[in-house]
C-alpha cells in the first residue's frame, strides 16, 4: 500500500502507479525502483527546494525528484493524477498496520 499526504494534511491510501523515481542529487541523477523507496518528503531545505528520498535499505538522498507528478489509484478505486507540488510526503510500499497503536501494558 502507498500513502499520499497532501500539503494541507489530507491523505489518501492506494497505489502509486510508478515503476521508478528519478532524483537529481549532487552525486548525479539516480533512477530508483519504486520497491526500494520507503518515502519521499517534498520540501524546502535552506531556502532551496530540496526533496528527501529515504530508501528501505536506510540510505537517504537529498535532491530534486524529477517530473511533474504521478498517477495514483486510490483504495476507493478512483484514478488520480497528482502533481508533486501538491504532495508533502509520499510513502511507498508501506506494510505496517496503519490503525492507531493501543497504549497499555
């Protein structure tokens, strides 16, 4: 399952219909398979637009995700085209239970 969190705090669960993510970093432009990406935070760093890409392996990249947006199939079945500019965080390949954790002992 994938989760999109919008810049105003709204969220959608479903499937991001992408095979890979391209990110321009100081090391060069990398193409990452979707299955390797844990989440992407679209943000601003030191006054410059910079995105953070976290991989399941624990690596973290700072740079700029290439492209304008992506197709997303919501859990409700709707198909959307979501611009990156409208996204705060994109969580990919999420396997954890998203229900609220119970407190107690």
